C-alpha cells in the first residue's frame, strides 16, 4: 500500500460502516484527506494514465471510464481489508469462490463483468454499494468534476439485453429488448457480431455528447444463443408482470437480479463456448433444461 494511504486506512478503522453517509461523515472528521490515484501515475505499472490507455489503443471515452474504474477498484480493495466492511467483503469473496475458480475449468465470468458487478450493482447495506460510498466521500477524495461525472455514470449503469440491428461505420447499433431504445456503440472487445444476435452487455453513456454521441460497450459481450428475441422478451416481461413502472422494473431486474447472484449464476450455468472477443451463453434463466450446466438447485 502506498505510504500516503497508511494514515487514511488507520483512521478508517474507527468508522462505523452502516451507510455511505456515515462513512462520509467520518472521513470529514479525519485530519488528513484521503489520497487516491486520481491523476497520472508515473512509475506505477498497475495504474496507467488515460494517456497510456489511449496509446495502448483504447477509444478515448473508454480510456476515461477505464481510468475511473481503476480509482474505484483501488478504493474497494483498500476498504475490503477493513473489519468494518466484513459484509461487503464476505459477499464478494463468496461470489469469487463460487464463480471465479482459480484453475480449470476457467470461469465464463470475465474480469470486466465481475468487477463492474461488485463495484456498481452489489448492494451490501440497504441500497448502498461500494461505489456510492466513494461518491459520498468525494469532497474528501477530491476527484475532479469530469472524473466524478464518469463515476456517477458507472454507478448508474447496468447490464442489458440488446438486439444487434446493424453496423454504422466503426460502431454497432444495439436495440434494447422491451424498451426498444436504440444505441450507437463502440464495443471495447472489438467483436462486431451479426444482425439479429442478442447481446448481454453493459453500456456506458457518452461523456461529451456534443463531441462523441456513442455509448461504450464496457464488458466483453455475452452472445445469447438457443433462445430467440421473443423468448427473452417474454422472460423479462414475466419478471415484472403486473408491476407499475416497467422501465424501472427492467432496470432493477437487470442491475440487481432476482437475488444477489442471479445473473452470476445464469452466466455460469449458461456458458456454451467462447472466442477471444465474445462469450456465448445458451438458454434462459427460468428453463433449466435450456442451460448447458444447469444445476439441481436452479438459479437463485
């Protein structure tokens, strides 16, 4: 751990971690502000700058999101070591043990998928996520406005199921099931796909819409096979049938699942095959026989 972080983590040990607001209040009382790597990191191979990401070939908008996601991961790693964060750390550790085996067979849950789920979707104290804790503390952390804006967009993001509806230059057009909202996307993995495919992916919105209006496909796309658009649309609508506010219900279903590990378990059981830029999943969450690795316990 960098020397500048020691005082922060020592002071953090006294925090009662009930909610992000309690965390924020305690940080304000600390004598030394929290120092996170919110600027270029010279000499630290583990924290490349936005410029380095771009030099390595990342799209500039993707590079900004990737850098801010690193800040989030650095914060999460440090906090997870503290006893006050046992609940969060326990949930993540159990999910890692269950879904990210260290040896063969390798897990179909990619790093990009799992870390965004743990950072932005996993609720461990009411509605709190680890990302919400960082956002609440930003007047201490001192991310600049652009970094904070990107983090807030990451926090609001979710996975979704989209139909591939065409190619537009270097970008892909995806239309979300149920809402029929269409997005022009840069897919970070490089997979171009084919019209009619169903993609399960996390899209991030433009940071500067006046300059670049496309979304970023931040996770390696999961391509859904063995069930068609009508099957998936019926499944999604069935989960919130009779509820008011279908769009919010869809958002909550895709972001939080029916249980904490609902979508983790689906990916694990539905794995079919993969290639370097895409992973293929077969079946539906509610049809046991449709998933290649369905378990007796089903999907929680």
